[in-house]
């Protein structure tokens, strides 16, 4: 599966050092790509330039997944922002499919 986020974008989104496990970063990026494809019905990696809103949603999703194992902190809860982005991406995806 193609990934919305590169390894470097995933690493940066999670504020990690360069030596963090690359396989885990790939896994998280694939997870985010799959999540967005499932929620919107559109493969955001299929275009030459990935929709910026899809990149932002993928960043929020990997952050939620990565920081989920820690005690709840409201600064790591991106539920509302991610939900809003999903609604916007669903509308964009619908326009792309219909066009």
C-alpha cells in the first residue's frame, strides 16, 4: 500500500529522533493511509500531489495512535480536528469521484 506520509514526515509528526525504529514509522504511516481510505472511500496516494488536508489528517491520526498508550492528555486528543478533516475529505473525495 502506498503511504500518505513519508517516514520522515511521520518521524517529524511524532517529534522523534532519527534513529527511531523505521519499521514502526512505516507501520503507522500505512495505518493512517488505510484509515483515510476507509473513511473517505478515496485513495489519496493515487494523485501526483497528495491533498494537504489528507496529509494533515494522517499526521493527526498517527499522533493519536502513537500517544494513545500514554495517560490521557488533552493536548494529544485530536478527535475533533480529525473528525472535521474527515468530513472535509469526504466532500473532496465525492467531488473527485463524481467529476
